[in-house]
C-alpha cells in the first residue's frame, strides 16, 4: 500500500538500466521514485495495474469532500499521462457519501475498471467504476459508468477484483463474492 499526505509516491524497480535486480529504475521519475499530488488532503493509492503499452494505472481515493475514487495514469518515465483526463488523474464520487477505490484492472479493450466501496446513506456498498482509455467514465457500463451493489444488509466493503476472460467481473470483500456481467449488471 502506498500512502501519502497530499501526495503519493510511486517506486519502480524494473528496467533495462538497473544495476542489479531490485534496484530502482533511474529512467522512472527521479532515480526510480515519483511523488505526485492527487488532491488536497490525505490521498491513498491502494492498487496499480500495467497497461499493455507499459503505462501505469493507479487507483485509490482522494480525501475530497466527500472522499472519492481516485485514478491516475503515468507514462513509462513516471510523468503524469496528459492524455488521461487532461492531467493524468480523475476523481469520481461513486455514491453520495465517501467512496474508496481498492482495486484496479485493465480490460483487453483498454478500459479501466476500479472497484471499491461507497457510503450510500445508511451503509457502505460494493462499487465499480469503468473508464474509457481517456479517463472518461464509460456510459455503456452500469449507470453512467458506475455500479453500486448492496450485498447484505450492513456494510459491504469490496477490497478485491478479478476480470474473467469472458469479461465478467468478480468482486470480493467483507460480505462475500459478487460477479457482474461485462455491462455491470449482476450475473444471476
């Protein structure tokens, strides 16, 4: 888990110029380290995924008012990818209350799926947001790119996600497992 107060730090320990396996990659940021500000407050990046083109997609949350899913994409050299939402980062309020991104995956078509949970008034429920490669929510997924799933009657917190080869999305968390169809609907 990468944590920061007002900024995040990323470390990359791979690359052709490494002196030895496990050394920081000097071609990534400043000597293998990238520190970037997401939003004001305490931000956390909790998951990362590599795209086929080598760009790094990170997900977590930004402590805005309320907390929101945060997604950031970085180029191979660690610089923010300006082709992703204009500045390399996007924030999404998936519910009316606080929402926390916990997992990220890249679909074969390049779409980015972020899973976590959000407060819906009385409880936390599983939540998923899907973004097009440019960082814009995918309107063909759920309602405006967002799916909120009440699993039980109490707090349902999603902490993990896997994409199946057939496009289905499997979520895991405090209330058990949920599987969704590629469009975000529940797989009954």
